[in-house]
C-alpha cells in the first residue's frame, strides 16, 4: 500500500510588529524612566492630550505591545507623549530590545516583498538619510527665515536645552544682522580688491547666517563673542536713535526697532572672557 504524502506545512510568518506596538513599548519605557504609576501618568498627560486617561486607559496603551488586545495610537497622542515626557518624537519609534530583526507590519510577500523593512531601520526613518536630512535642514532654514524669533527660540531649546526667557536671542540676532550688513558695506568698494576679498567675505558671511552663528557659538565661543561684540558696536548709533525716537513718541520704521542694550558677554554666558574680546577689537 502506497503511503499518502504528508501535506507540506506552510512556513510560519516572520516575526513582525506594528508601529502601534513599538510606540506602546517605548511609552512604557518613558513612564518607567520617570517612576510614575499608571494613574500618575494619566494626570501628567491630561494637559497635553486635552482629556484624562485613567489607569485602565494607560494600561491599554502599554498592553498594545504584548497582548492580543491592541489599541491604535494616533499622531496627536504621540506628540502629547513627547511633550509630557520630554523625549523626541522619534524616540517613541525606536525598536524594542531584542526585536531589531522583526519586520514592520504590514509584511508583504511576492513582488512587494522588497518593500519590507526590519525594525532596526526605524532608526534611519527617525534620523533620516543624508539626503533626507538636507531636506529637513532646508525646511528648518525656511521656517527660521519666516519666523526667526519663535523658530530661533525653538532651536535654542533643542540645541542648548534652555528657553530664552530674557529675550537675548532676539538681541543676538539683531546684532548678527547688523554685523552682516556692515561687513558687506565695508567690502562694497570699486576695483579688483573686491574680487580678491570675496572668498574671505563669504567665510565671514556664512558665520553670520542664523545656523552658522549658532554653530559658531557651540564650536568657537571666543569667535562668537568677538563677532557679537563687534556687532554690538555697529548698532550703538541705532540704539541712540531709537532712544530719542521713543522719548519723542515716534514709532519705529526699520528692521532694528526691537534693539535693546545688552552685554554681549552676559548673553553668551562668557562674562569672564569679555576683556579678551574687547582687546581684540582694539586697533
């Protein structure tokens, strides 16, 4: 008697995770980092969500990771999580420990299998490739041109971890702009000297872009202090004019109407280096 062929067993599907599961995993890690109970977490989240989640609601989010009862987590909630815990939005999409090889659902087969992505590559999506990062920086630059005060304050908080309560960033930016204009003005003479000086001028002007000056503050604080001190000297006549106009009740009419007196060393947190920067300005 011929034996029957045993039916081939289909291969089990590869391990996979939904984006909701990954966010839920990291949500629980964030709560544990603060040592909050689930009830306390609901209270802390309330102002950012606009409603209160009770202990059962927080539990439902966390159980999404490793139970069959999965809750969809929407974009507004992820933003609220980021605001509440102070972690970057991308942090909530980092893969769970031990699951970097799991595929992100939906998992495709056949011709579409090429689009499958393992959880480890969520790091790429969170940070961006060099080309994507260029687009990101370009977009931030456009926003900075559109709203230099508010976007500049946001960048300061991102890069330096502290808000600009004193309004000093605006004063720094005004002096940066004034120095950029006077730097251009000094080079705007006739003759071949202008061409010869263009390379040096471009280097100086890059330092005086918003992002260039922010980078300079991080990498070469002394040079940043020197330039800000120079910019402060360039706006003294404007400051004097604005004082007279304010006393006379005359409304401002230029791009430097918000100028206020500052100490460059104080606003950069470099009071002890002020004398060195001042000496560098002496002829």
